[in-house]
């Protein structure tokens, strides 16, 4: 359980870093970032598998590149649900979701190295 909380805190920092790097993404404060990280985790667990299953033919035709569009849409959906987390435009959602995915992969990989 402690590992999950640490991961959410690291994802919140990753979200703040993404907001600092990508213009058009706004995170008001750290509390908002934590809430957004939790909501994004829930959306990725519950909604993402269903959307990927429904979009499988398109994903197959684009050799998996449509997954980037799905991630951007779910990233924007998170901004819709979390007050204080804003994404201004499609390009910001695309770039932000790619950067956040890269940071999330790094966090997940380093989480496998943690002895907690």
C-alpha cells in the first residue's frame, strides 16, 4: 500500500514537471496534481482497456500509433474531471500525454527496483 502512495506522489511530481515543460498544461498546486494522478490512474485502469479493445482495428491499421491519440484523450478527460488541472488544446494534450507517459514508464521501472 505504501508503494502505491509513493507512486502517486511521484506521478504528481511528473505531472507538475509536464505542466512546466509543455505550454498549455496548467496544474494549480501539488494537491491538484495528486488528485489528477489518482484520477488518471483510475481512468487508465477502468476505461483505457475498453477503449483499446474497441479501437483495436484502427490501432492495428496504424501500427499502434492510435494509442497516442487514446492516451491524449484520456489525459484530457482527466483534466475535465479535476478542477485546477487544465489542458488548452489538442497539441498540448498530445505532447503532454507523451511526456507524462515517458515519465510514468521511468517511475514504474524505478518502482520495480524499490525494496519497499
